[in-house]
């Protein structure tokens, strides 16, 4: 699932493709749970609107429109936002990825049945596509001044929070610290990859009860979390499965992982085999020697 770094990179690279441009028309697939706002309503409301800005809140993107409305976009587990004409093997279906020759894989993407939203602009420039094979992504149009329950439930952004804030939330919780980190009401934007990586960097086991952590440990954990996220943004995010940048490029942070999805492999710091456990139905990997 794309996490804060991947969504922030998407924002940075998508903003030049959206901001200052006027939507001429939109195309959608049939109404489904992907659309929190029905497609027919989106088509009526978005036509003729100019995109003024593209902001991020946690894992959500918000396109600010010239009439004060906002278009909320969430990538879900497999969502992809990108420009017309880009090429990437990650934009192919799972069955086709391994069977196509390199020259076929390099061809520009052609919208398919999973391309649920297509924004076309009046300047004739490249369209913007929102593709999601599993339809866990979300699109919602928020009227000017309207409140959004999804956004109001979010805690502070993971890149802006402080150790004292995490400690205040953690000391009330019996749950494992890994579960607390994944709670979007505590920290907005954290997912499985960066929670595992931050806990490793901070030397804390994922099953440690949150309320047992001192403020110093929480400060160290927030520092670690922000360091790994900023490094991921710097390297283009983690392209482990479906994530692709708006220009079709892969990220590079997947090559720098220390524990995530490295079960059985030697720790890059001490060579102890990495262990995997399940916490709250989520996989967690850690080093039993480096994390206490």
C-alpha cells in the first residue's frame, strides 16, 4: 500500500500536471465503491473547473479547485496516479508483466478497465489517469467549506509530529507500538513498511506495549520514522508491488530496507536472521538482536 512517502512523491510530481489547468471533461468506469461521489456527479461538477493547488494530508491528496471545492484522492492498496503516455511494467496486469517482451513493456500505457478516472484538460496537454486494479482507492468531491469525516479522523501528519505527541498517545495504550504507529488517528501517513523500518532504526521491538515506552524512546522513534520517510521521498518511494511515480518511474527505497519483508535474511547490521511475526493481522519484521 502506498504510504506517506509515496503519496508525497505523487503530489510533487502530479502537481505540475494538474495545477493551473482547466478540466475539459472526465471519463470514468461504472459506478462502484471506488467512487464516494457518483461518476455522473463528478462529470457535472468537475467540467470547466481549474485546479489551483494539490495538497496532501497523511495518505490523502486534495486537489483544490477554483470554486472552493476539493477533489479527494486516496490510492488505497494498488492505486496509481500518472500522466497519459507514460510507460512502466507496473501499469500492466499481473498476468501480462512477465510474458511481454521488453519492447512491448516499454510502450505507453493504454487506459484499461482498471482506469477508473481520466481527467482531460482544455489545453490539449497530457491527461491524468487514476488506475486501481483492486478498487480500494477512493475519489470524493467535497463541496466548498464541506467537512470530511475521513480527514477529521486523522492525527498529526507523521512528518510534522513530535515525540511528546506520540508519547501522550502511546502512554494510554496497551496495544503493541506497531499497532499504534499504524493507527491513522495517532499518526497520519504511516504504514507497514515505514513502521517496521523506523522501529528497527529506533531499536524497539514491534510487539512492545506502547504504554511502556518513555518519552525519550518516543522521541527517538519519531526521529527514526521521519528520517526513513524523508529518505524514501529522496529516493522516490518504495516500488515493491504496484507503486509507480506519475512519470512512470520506479522508486528506489525498496533497495534500502533493513527489515521489512526480509524474513530469514541476515540483519544488515549484526547478521542475526530477521524474524517475522503477525500483530493485529499485519506482518511485522524485526531483528531480535538490534531491537530490544
